[in-house]
């Protein structure tokens, strides 16, 4: 039951993109077509889980006992950057098509605040996450669910954008990026309903 | 010195033990990740196009996007496939372009170092169609009835070029942009961004340039702007070298013939040909 609550909270109620406004850069940048949006979502999810897998034990078993929690951001960013480097190499080798379609946004996962956000949230106040106490399993699940939330948001966005860019007849001043911002704000409003649960 | 340190609270109370500990753990972590990355790079090594790598090393490397591609790597790949023109990159030295051409087995004509220039001097001197109240960006301005200026090819003064210039070489003052020649790398980002296509490239050695882009003639042009070219052709008639031709009511300067005598600057009744001060 706790896991279900965690899932609902992470995916819908506290959706990273449209409720907490983290990770907007790839959300707007890679949402032009659905296939690369899906690739981006999966890549972010993988980085989130991997990053939490490293940062959570690093924080609880090394940084807290030795008393330098204040260095968390530098350490976390460092870990995330290194992981993205590895992921980039792996993608280049095995899925070159996805590597090419993600382009500059792949290295930008390094500084994606959604990834850092997960790493920070799982070590912070757990009461907001709907569970009694945090452990590595929950942390990983939360990272996975947050990634799924990101994936859902970016997929919805890319689907809407594809339709709007192709079929909608709109004034020149709104074409392209401005209408994407409008779509994103409407999505955020729609997701706001979930916070009332 | 001591007072300054005291003021800044630097040098006091540094817990050197914690400092060393953090540094040590950080370095250890760095070492572990380095090993991992090395292993993964080794395992996932793929045969990259050697030509593309060579070209990439010769390109500007600032990922300015002036060539129209998303970055230097994309442009290098395009070149290696035999498409595109190495002269599209203006951020790298001429020798590098020659080297790239040699790798590709192509002959290129290099006109030497260039610099960007704004072919408009209107700004506040150009008449307004309407008062624009909105987002300042030129792209938004031109989206609304082609911009607030009466002149169809006048600088809108929104500073889009200024905002996108990677080397901070463009300044928009009094409603018109101008290029700082000392900072400009001639990458071409502004040329792609300007919705009115007012920015062009001229050789760095050029002494004069045309500071107007509108194709109207005579009275029509006079009504648009105080400094518009009226297409009278005095510059073309008086140029001793025959370097100026009139195309679409605008002078076009052939910089191969131009010797920098500046006769055109003196003859122009509208001051649309400007001299470059060094």
C-alpha cells in the first residue's frame, strides 16, 4: 500500500515537470517528436535510478557519519555528471539513432535539476513522500516513479505538440515555441487537479 | 592584509581536518568514476569516422551554430559526408579552413578574415508604423505585421542579435544594432537570427559599407527613414574603380575592386554608405 501511495504521489501529485517545475529544459527541448521524447524520458529515468543508487548510500553511509552533509550538492552533481558520461558512451555504442536524436540534450541531463531533485528529495523530509521512513529500496522506487512521471509528462507534451504543430492553424506570433509554453501551462493546470487528492 | 582577511572571515576557523577528509573522499570518488568511465569507453569503443574527427579538431570549437548546424560535431559530420561547404565556418582561422578543404580534396576560395556588419542605420531615425508594446524580441516584433517600422527592411531594435551573439560583440542602442569589430568573430549567428536579414559579412579590410537595406526609390524611401538609401546611384557613378553596382535600388560594393578611397561616402546625399573608423 505504501508503494502504491508513493507511486501516485511521485507520478501524479508531485509530478516533477508539471507540478514541481524541475527538468523543464529537456521537457521543452526534446518534446518535438514522440520517439525522441520517449528516449529522453527513459534516459532521464535510468540516470535518476542510477544516481539515487549511488548518492543515497554515499550520503547515508559516508557523508552523515563523517559530518559533511553540507557538501551534498557538489558530490551529487559530480556523481550525476559521471553517470551521464557513462550513459552517453553506452548509448553511442548500442543505440546510435537515439544518441543522434537526443543531441545536445543528452549531456544536459548532467545539469538536469530533476535528477538532482530526486537525489535531494530522498535524503530530505520523507513525510511529503507518503512513507514512514526512508531506506535504499524506497529511495530507488521513488527515483523510478519520478522518472516514470517525467516520462509520462514529456510523452503527453510531445503528443500534443506534434498535433498542434502539424494540424493547428494559428497566428504567426504564436507558432512554434510560444504555443509550446501555452500547452505546458495548460498541462500544469490539468495536473494541479491531482494535488487535491 | 590581515584586516581584509578578518573582514571577509577568510582564514579563520577553517577546519582543516574536515577539509582534508572531504577532499580525500572527493578524490577517491573521482578515481573510481575515472576507472569506470575508462572501462566503459574501452568496452563501448566504436570506430568513428577518422575524417570527421580530424575536421572537428580544426573547426572553431565554440559550437556557435553560425554554420546552421547544431554544433561543431554535426557540421564536421556533414562535411565528412561530402555535403556542405567548409567556408560556412567563420569562427576558425583561414588556415584551418584550407586544411579542411585539403582533407576533403576540395578547392575553396577563401576571402580572408571577415566581420559582421549591420546593413541599417535607421533605429530612432526611421519612421514608426505603430507604437509597439510587447515582448521586446525582434522575432515577436516581426511576427506582428512585419514589425513596428514603416521600412520593410529596417532594424527593429529588439536586440535579438545582441542576445544571441556568443562573443557579446553586438550592442543595440537608439533602436539600431551595431557590431563591435574588436569582439566579432564573424561566426554568423546574428545573421541567422535577425528576422529582417539585415546583418551581413564584409572583409575585415573593408573601408566602407552600405548601411541600408531597403529597396524603395526616391520619395518613397525618403518617407521611410531619415537615412535611407534612395537608389540614386551617385556612388556607382562616382566610384573611380567601378566597384559599386546598383542592384534593386541598393549599391553593392565589390570589395575586391574597392581601394578604400571613400569617394562614395562623400558623394552619398543620404549618408547611407558609411566609412569604418579604425
